[in-house]
C-alpha cells in the first residue's frame, strides 16, 4: 500500500522565515492578482448557497480563510492544516475562526461532524494521493469546492519543473480528466467546472501586468480558458447527495 504522508517542514519554515507563506506575506504582483481572482470566484460561488457551516482543508496561514469570514460574518468556519506553525499564526491573527491541526489523510484527526460545504483551495496539487484526500473530505461534507492550478496548461507544468519554489513545495498540477478520475474513485462527481485567471503565481511582474490587463477578454474564450488559464475551479458533489446545504 502506498504511504500517505504530507511533508510539513517546508511550510513551517516558510512561516518562521516570512511570518506567513511566501505568496501571502508581501506577495509579488503576480501572486497578488492571481489569488485575488481566485478569492473573487470563491466568494461568488459560496454566495449562491445558503450556508451555515464551512470547513477548509489545508487552510495554511489562514489568509484566504479570513476573506470568507469577512464576507460571510455569520458563517461558522472551521479550518485545518497539518503545518502546526501555520495554524499557530492563523489563530493569533484571525479571530472568530476555529483553526486546528489535522491531516486529511488521517481520518482520526478530522472532525466527527458534517459541514454544509468543504473548501480545498490550492492544496491538492501538493498531495500525492488527491483521490484519498477528496474521499476523506466527503466524510466532512457532501459538497466540495476545489480550487487548484490548471494541469491542462503547459506553462503551469513547465513552472513545476523549473521553478525552485514549485520544486521545493512539491507542486504537481492535475488536468480535468485526472480530477474526474479522482472523483470517481472518491465516490463523487464534478457538477461545475470553471477556468479562471491567466496570471501564474510567481510570474515575472512585467509580463504578469500585461496578461492581467487582457485577462477579462481571455477568460471569455472557451478553448483558451481550458488550456491556458492558470486555475481550475470545481464544484463537486457526493454521489449520495445532489445539493448543498441539505438538512441533517
């Protein structure tokens, strides 16, 4: 059986060195605009549903979890990550959110309750067993919002091979066909697929600004979106349930 292990050393070191992650603490222009586009899309999707509870898988230092709380003040949010230093920082900086250390591969470390929706943002591409992570997330919620780099994009794949940061953090993006396979194995299905953003994180500033200027026009061209956008956004539903926010 394959071992399921998440390396947390590099993430804890990032927190100690930067007082947060490199892409959230004094981020370069590319990271700033790339993640703002993701946040906008994330909040738009969450706003479509009447949610009372949300759990975030792999919340890191809590910067993006905070954006959800700021938008939906009454939403009860739980968020976890295996990197203890990141959780320690999140607890200090962002009140009103239940942050705790847990490992998505270890069901015993996860909450024993159900949430209206689970969020997995920019996490699966760091994992060697994403299907298992999705399967275990389904024990927490029957609906999952997944946001991850677009593995259909050859530029994204090139970054993974050449960028020092991407190599150190074991980044390995997945294509839509791979996500479909992961979901089948996990016992769920993709109900919505959206491709967003054209600026890769840690891209050189000048070309990032040019791409960002044209981004709204590029996003309306389907074939470019699927194969050249930087991120993929999926709404996933358990095969046991067909809707978000069901009664329990």
